[in-house]
C-alpha cells in the first residue's frame, strides 16, 4: 500500500465514528462497485456497503417512488440530475468541502458541477465516463479524417459509417464551428444550427457505406475493411485495436462527446458522511483503476490511468492526451422541445435521395 493510500485510509477510518448510519446503501451500475473494492472499503473504514445494481431509468423510478429514500448514494448520468431534481426533488445538495477535489480531473469536476447546479446548489460530481468520437483505420484514413465533418471528405467516399442519432447531429455541429449546447436555451438558434447540419448530412450521404444501428454491426464493418472511418465510442475503438493496431479511437479536433455517470445524494439518505467517504475512497487512483478493470470505462480520478492494465493504459493515453480530455464536450440535460427538432432533421436526412 502506498503512503498516499495509507493516509487516505486512515482519514476514512476516522469517519466511521461520525455518528451516522454505518451502512452505505449504494444505487449504482454494474462494475462500479466491484467486490474487491467494497471489501477494501469495509475493512479500512468499518462501514458496510449494500450494492443495488440499476440503470438510469430504474434509478430515477426508485427515487421518485420514495421521494429520494431507500438509498444513501446513487449514480445517475449527469443529464438525469437537473430535470428530476427540479420536478421531483429527489436529491439533496452536495457539500463539496467534504470531498478531496484533488483526486478529480479538474475539467471533469468543473463541467459536472456546472451541469448539475440547481438554484445555486451543486447536486453531482463525476465518476465513470466515456465518449464518442472517431474510430478509424489510421493507416488508411488518418491523414484525412481529423474531425466529424471530415467523414464527408471524397478521400473516404463509400467507406464511412455513423448512426442517424442525436450524437451525430451534435458532433457535426461542433465540427462546423457551431456550439449546439450553448443554443439549448434558444430554440430558434438551435433549429438554425440543426438545419445547417441537416444540409451537411444530406450532402454527405454519398460517402456513407451504411448507417450503423448496433455495435456488433459497426465492429464487423470496420474489422472487414468495408468501413475505414466511423463515428463511434472510445471503448469500441480500443477493442478493435486488439485485432488491428492501425484501428483505434481518435478524439476529434472539435472535441469528443462525453457522458458522465455521477455521484448524487438521495434526498432522504441517512449516511451522508459514509457516502462522502466512499467517494473519496474510490476516487483514489489505485482504487479507480480497479473500477476501470471491472467496468471497462475510465473514471474521473486524476492519474488513475497510470494504474490501469498496460495495454489499456497505452490506448487511453494515445487517444486522450490532456488537451483532448480538456476539450471533451459533456452532454448537458436536453431541454423540452429539442428532441422533436432533432427527430425531424434525422427523418429528412434518412428520406433524402
């Protein structure tokens, strides 16, 4: 055990006498609380952890049904915090002074705190994250495809794939010099941006081999060489890299599009101090690396990539130098009305000849 981990464990153990419930009732995703991590936390703090595995829809449903009761810490995605809090009041504000903020990647902590602030109070901090961007055969398309709109370059005609889904609309908008997230509160401006993207995607149709619908479909298209450049997720690119070192995930120049699963405190939680202790524990780089090994995605723990398995660490560091991390465009909550605009755009792109 390193000196840093030992000191942190000593501090965590001191929280065991904080006077709150000793058991942490954790509502989380599969892989985010591996058995070995739970055992280490319990041994070092004297607390116990009860893990309930769930997903975004179930988390919100469970917390709505109890008015924010039944759990002490939950992990919804950051775009599931502001809306549910405003509508149902199922979370309580976080006291960020109880967190070791030095353990977090600064840009991710700042972005998540901003996107989960309601009435001046912070309701979420980041944990596990991932992105979509460019997956390509760098030997064949690397000199051409640097950003999403480069998928329309004649040099890769007929060998491109992406989904007809909102991430494609958002990615192309950023690559075209727009900021769709900044227009979320201006429906007319957002519609104007989407119309520009629509025109570009219709122009680009001749380049598209197929619009992929499922992950296995895309993986097979890239493996076979039918597709040399695609818009897809980071872990998919790294998996393909295992078979062909020329294929990997590349963060686009305009920024990868990122999701974050967070930590939030349910409104009626009874073990806040234990929840803070758990967050500080799992955000330690060595512990965070264990979660990456179990979940398959990296966390917002600063320096945790150094403790990842060597092959995965190399892929991560190649895809995400610090400037690429700081340039990630994190998905904010989607205001009402925008999905209808996006749906109409996607329908017209699909129908265009």
